[in-house]
């Protein structure tokens, strides 16, 4: 076709080639990271969330006391994730686990969008963007389950984007932005308690503006922080979420001993390797700031981002649940920072290429392990034991059962309304978790624990307990093995008389 054949068509039919290339680029990136988005859902806490959402819909009220256990009946409980639980429940009832898997993939993508937008606005090369996306995807494996925390990662990333835009080019008008921050944090506070990280981020930038004597920016950011703080109070429990956060902080030492996700960061699990790589890269890249001369960079431009990433890295080493927030800060900082250094472009591209290849290999290595469990992995739940209890009828369901922390939500959901659990994943059972941790240290302590709690039946994980443990901790003179499958043992105390039935 002759050049200029459609000279006037460009306003109506713009050149689609760059757009097609862009779409193809992002499609290939998504395809490379596909396993991350469809890793099966495994979160057992979803089930007590389903129970809470169903209770709210039936009673047209917010739960304020426990109604699922026999150990904590009517004990005050602040359901600070009620909105995310309701959303999960409605989608589950509408489309099942497949719908929730789609939601999980969507939430993960929404957490990346602000990162990608910052990198795009700063004109970071596509090779670095590719490496950043794949590193983000591979690091997401460790926290890619469907949890309310995903909402916090999205909001945290978007708040980061807003604060960075405002720092580089102030444009938001105060009255409208105050209303926006109030509404955003009001929504966030009803989805997940991670809104505290968003507030901390705002006041972190306010402190930076004050140190740099940017008084107008400081005042605006402080007003945003106050508006956000007021927005968090727009929830059914007022200061309740802050009280829960304070309780978790006080119990941090104990929780880190009993719950894996509350422990310090561990480099050994394969799912932690991408985050570990990011930690190592950050500390290596921080050397120029410490020694000034080896690589000249515009450190003042990136100082608040670098400082925030370093702070979050230290917190991650202390508490692994901070890792997703660190990754967001690291990626937002890393691409522009690397590009501002006086590296030869080929070195940056080669490094990004190596990281991209390693990330793709790492991501797809997880695919073969979980392919047949999509959309929900039921292998770790006592589904067969729950069916047995249900078939046995109310006589067995009404016994005082012991169950592990992670099974309580599922059992309460499946065996309602007669069955009451010993505990589940909610914070009100932390003291019972501590008692269990002490009890399993010896057979004598375990029997004293069961006797003191007047427990009539016990569900014990099969996978974690060898036969020798069962014989020592559940002696035959006191307990009868009523049911056994690949996941659980079900014991009933002989004195109940239930075991003597034909």
C-alpha cells in the first residue's frame, strides 16, 4: 500500500501496532506467571468466615460474641474482617470454589497494577519491568492463598502510588482527597486490619516531608493521615480492630512459637526464596548509599522509598507476614533506582533476564504439585471424619470434642448446628492454642489436658502422628479408636459409653 494512502485516517484509526505489542507483552507475562494465579485455595479459615457471614445474613446483625465453640460460648469477639467474609461467602454460594479462585487471581493482579503504573510512569525499561513482575509473581506464591490480607496488599500498593505521585508532582486538591482517603480507609477497615500499614505509610511520608522542610506537603499528608484515621473508625466495632491489633502485638512472642506465619523470616522454605533474593538484592544495592562513591546515584530522589524498603526488610526478618508489603516497596523502588545507577544497560538487562528465567522456572515447578487440586485443596481437611460424625447423628456430635486449631472452622461449617468446636483460627482461642502447645510435650500432660477440659472425643491429625504417638498419648484403657482415615483419627472416651455400641 502506498505510503500516506490514508493520511487522514490516523485520528479515526490510530496505529494499533504498539498497542498490540503491548497487549501481547502483558499476555505473555501473565502466561509465564499463570500457576501463581491458579494455585489451589487452601485457607481453612475461610470456613469460619463462611459461618460468620451466614450468621450475619440470617440475623441481620454483626457478630459480637462467639457462637461456634463449646469452650468460648458468648465470649466477646470482634469480627474485623466481616466484609471480606461476606464477599467470599456470597461468591462461594453463587459459583463455588472456581469463583473464589477467579477472585483470588483478580486480587493478585490488582496488587500488581500500581507497581506497574509507577514503573511505567518512571519510564523503566521493559526488561526491568519484566523482571519485576516475575519476581513479584514468584514471591507471591508464599502468600497467594485467598485471604482478606490480599485486600490490604492492594490498598497498600495504591496508597504508595498516591503518595509517590504527590511527592513528585503535587496535584490532588485537599478537600476531595480528604474525602477519598476517608472513604478508602473506611472500606479497608471493614475488609482487613492491614489498614494499619496504610496509616503508617502515610505518616512515614509526612515525617519525610517535615524533615525536608516541605511544610505544605507535610500539612497535606498529615490531613490525609487524620482523614484515614477517622475513616477506619467507620466500622461496626469502632476502636475494636485497634484493640485486636494491640492484642496480637502483645502476644507476638507466643504466636511466633505456635503459628508458622507469625515466625521470623526463614530462608529455607522454597516458597520464601524469591523474597529472600529480594532481601539480598536490597542490601547489596544499599551499599552505594552507605559508601557514597562506588556507584553514583540520585539517592535524594529515591531516599524515602529506599528507607521504607529497608525498614520493611528489617521487619520482614522479624515477622514473615510483613514480606508482601516489603516486596511491594522493593519493586516500586528497585526498578527506577537501578535505572538511575551508572550501570551499563547490558548489565541491568542481563541481570533482569536471569531473574526472569529463574522466576519462571521457580513458578512452574510449583505447578505440577498442585495441578490436580484446583480449585480447592481438600487433602488437609478431615472431610471423611466429618462425614462419619454427621452419619452417626446428634449423639456423637453433641460430645465435647477436641479438634486442632486449623480444623475448627471446617468442622463447625460442615456439622452445624449440633456440633460445637473446641477452637478454630480466630484470635479468641490463642490461650487454648498455648495450652495445647504445652500439653503435647508428654503423654501425662496430654491426658491431664483432656481430663481438665472434660473432653469426650478427640480428632487427631493422622499425617502428623505416628502409631507410637497414638499408643502413648491415647491409651486404650481410656480411649477407643472409633474412626481412622488418611487424614484423621477419631477417639471417644470409653466412659461415655458411646464406644460400646454395636
